C-alpha cells in the first residue's frame, strides 16, 4: 500500500493554496494519522472508570497501529480510519484490598466499516485471582461502554473538528454556500463528468484500442506485473472488479461499468477509462485501459487472472503499454486505489505478495 501523499496527482488532486479546486470537484485528501495518534493518546491517558468500591484507570495507549485520512470528493467528505489499539489498565477494590491489578484492553477493529457498538474490545488481566477477576468483570460490563464513549469522541472530532477546512469555498460563493445548493450542484457535476468521460471514450474508441496514434515519434512504454492475495473466493473478487455497485463502493465515486465484451468502464470522474476485451468469470479480465491524460488514442493492455486456493484467491495483473514516465505512479496507484481500497471496503484481508 502506498503511503499518504504518494498518490498520482492525476488520480487525486491535492488541495491547492489558491483554492482553485472549483466547486470542490477534485479529490482532496488530508492525512489524519499523526493527529489521530496524538488524540487517541490524550483520550486514554489516565482515563478513570469508577463505580461504588471499584477504582480502575486506563493508564496509557500501549499500541496504536493504523492510519486515518479525510477526503473531499465532489463536495462530500469521506472518512477512512483503521486502528488496532492496545490500552494498559489497572484497578483496585477499595474496601477489601489495597492491591493493584493490571491488564490490557485490545481493540483490533476500529474502522469506518464498523458501527461503534460492533467494535470488539477484549479485556485481559496479567494475573488471575478472585480480586482481579472481579475487576475484569467490571471492565467487561462497565469499562467497555466507557471506552466506546471515548472512541466516539475521537470519531466525532475527526469528522467535525479535524476536517473543518477540507471543503474549499465554491467559486463565486465567498466563504460559504447553502448545503442544499451544494448537493444539487455536486450531483449535476457528477452526471456531467461521467457523460463527458463516456463521450471521450466513445470518440477515441474509433481508433484500435491496443494501438497508439502515429504522431511521428515512438512512445517509450513499460510492462508492469504484480501478484496479490485476497482472502475471498475468486467469484467475490471478480465481482468486485465488474459489478457497478461494487466498483462504485471501492472507488468511492460514481462508476460506469458495462462488464461485457466491448463494454466500457469509466472510473474516478473520467480519469480512468477503457473497454472490456475478454471476460471469463472467476478466471480472467482483459481490458484496454488508459488514463485520460495519456496521448490521444493510446491504451495499455491489462490482463487480470484469478487462481482460487483452499483459503484465498491469488490475483495476478500484467499491464503492457504503460508510458515509461507513468510506470512508478501506475504501480503505486494500482496498490492504493484498487487493491488496498478493495480490501478495506469488502474486508478481503491483507496482501502477502508484492509487486514483481
């Protein structure tokens, strides 16, 4: 997966200081990872959980792995966060003992995919005895709700405070625009972009898709190969790349996908487009594939093949005809905007094989 900030600016347009992201059309992204780590640490530093004769405290965040970003896509804020947390806690029974018992709280799945009530919180103790088991039961029955409340504070602040300046003023609106007008304009912009992209694709398709227009110079091209493992069956992964509703889900934007031979696809606001050349369910997808800014009429050839194992599906991709200047960005963007996003959206697990 690519690190934040390494995305191809032709796929994601970063926020510009001159506020020329007119009508918030482009995808702007803000890295919320450092802020999130600091805020989570603050929320769980000496956080007390008390009731009757029981005194417990979350002392600190022992482990905080993950990432968070805030994205603006066509005037709509989209939040991505995925965290694995381990909190250190201690507790005492005030009446009968002055001994302090220690343990940990493990939160493996704090993400936008899970409702707060569904976030798993595991309570453990370092040493088991009658007192520590009483404290553990208290943390399970009462402490977990208090922990979820703090997690809710983090999520609310991420969405309401940290992301305040991500939406830029619209052209001609001064500093703000009515929400209803914003949504209406954004909906019209989406329709116009898809229509325009499809028109461009239809015009360029008059030229053979696997050929480049002869403009008097030879285009330097390269070939990209990569292998990825997904924890799903081949049919699920095939559908994720061919079903319009699933493509829309992982690209987080309206998508045109006509998964038949000769059918067109238009993704990421028209920046990615092409045609399906061959489709073999659960086995193979072949596409004529291009970025909108490539030389007119030039398409790369993408072949994606699936091999299902007993516990996962191995996916191999080979893309030929990539302009040499685009190779590094292309490799990064397949990982980030396709494979990582598919795993994050549909829960298909993590990669064990990297780009060849």
